[in-house]
C-alpha cells in the first residue's frame, strides 16, 4: 500500500477518507477548514492512496484538542481503517509511521483515547494492548488515556481535572462538539432540530479554539452529550439514536 501525506498544498485535491466524497458537502468543508489551521501546529494526516477509510491523524500533544497533560508526547487524533481495507496490516503501517516520525521529532511517546471496552469513535483497546500501549489514566465516565512510551523514564500522560471528572452545572441537554471530526457538521443540526420539535431543553456548544478544547469538561471534545450535568455519550447521534437517548433519559 502506498500512502499520501495530506498538507495545506494538496488538501483541496485529496479525499479525507471519513467524510462524504462530495467536496462541497458541509462535512468535508468543515473538516478541511479545521485541518488547514492545524498543519502549522504540527498536525500530520497520512492516508492510503486508495479511496476509503484508511488514515492516521496525529499532532504534538501540546496542540491537541483534548484536555490532557502529556509533555513530550505525540497525540493520535484518529487511527481508522475500515471496510475492505481492514485485515491487511494497514493499521500497523500507519501506526509505525507515526512512531517513527514521533521519534525523529524527539517525542518521548504517543498517546490516544480509548476505553476498557470498544466504543464508537474511539480506538480499539484490544488493538492498542496488542501494540504495547498501556492505560495511563481513566476518567469517571470510562474514557481512558492510553500511552506507548519510548523510554522507561518517560512520565505517563494524564487527564486534566476537568476531563478526569466530567460534569457541568447546567440543566437539560448540552452538547459539546468541534469540527475536528467531520460528522458533527451533519448530525449536530439534526439533534438540534429534534430537540426543538420535542420541546426539550437543549444547547449546543461549538468548541472553536484549542484553549477551550484543552479545558473542556470532557475527555472527548469531538462530540460529548450531557444531560442535567451528567455525561451521556460521545457517540455521534443520528435522529433515531438521539430519540432513543431522549426516551432512556426521560424523567431522569
């Protein structure tokens, strides 16, 4: 498999793997705008030459849009291989490329979000364990920070307190999201419309800058839903799934 590194120079010409192939689709536009502003901060987006979900996206931890303390680490935003591209060792290719690049840049390790059991939009813990990663920290809502250190002397990364203990002092539903993932651009308006139709107390909070993301009340900033101050899910909800969440939390 050959791989392409997406940069500011070729961003508009390249397919970004996980979104709609239509370049004018709001998901594609929002994600590419987010990427465009991150390349100067050290973000790397490496993808297969073949069209499909096969890519890795990583950035120096000090510039990651997550509330962690991880000095010297590279943070993996997303490692995703799916569909017909699974089972060919491409995940290993991409991860090894990240490791080699991180070492060349003087990093002391890499880290990524996961959980004890596989959750949507998070790395597979079985795969991480197989590749030598270990759990460095865990939040109250079960999100884990996994790390692969390059030396024994490397300190473990940790969550900031705001992420370690996810909670907000606000009634009703509150949804935090960014354009780091393309899907919120499509699905956030859907849940906003449903909430309005249902007469539900709902507010969406668009995280538009790194500082806000690094101090967010949740480990997962791409998409995080709260109800009456308590964390509900990081899964990006379709209309059907959001209605189910409403039903399950009715009166709660």
